[in-house]
């Protein structure tokens, strides 16, 4: 996603930067598109992908919620008095 954060790119451009095949890049982009993180548009015979700001905001919100809950749970456990064994 770092490459798409810089600018929109085609599957070929992305595949050229990664150690995976073009079909594998396409499959990953499909998952990202289905999850709302990227959008695509036709540019001639190819598709150009870019990050969707709305989807990225939603993803960030989900991650913040997850980590806030995880850290709160960790804090509760860490601050519990330890049980001493006899």
C-alpha cells in the first residue's frame, strides 16, 4: 500500500516493484478493493488503482479501536496485584 500512497499505479507498475507475479498482485488488489481500501478506474486497456481515503479512514478507525481495547486489557492485567504462591 505504500506505493499506492505515493500515487495511483497500474497492476504492472506495482508488480514491477514487488517480488510476486502480476496475477498475485491482481488478487491482492481485488481483496483490497472488496474491502474498500482501494478503488480502480479504467485507463485505456489497464486499470489504475489508488487508495480510497474513506476506506483508509475506516481501516484506521478499526485498527485504533482494536489496539485501544488490546492495550486496555493488557493494562488491566499488568496492574492486577500478583498472586503470591505459598
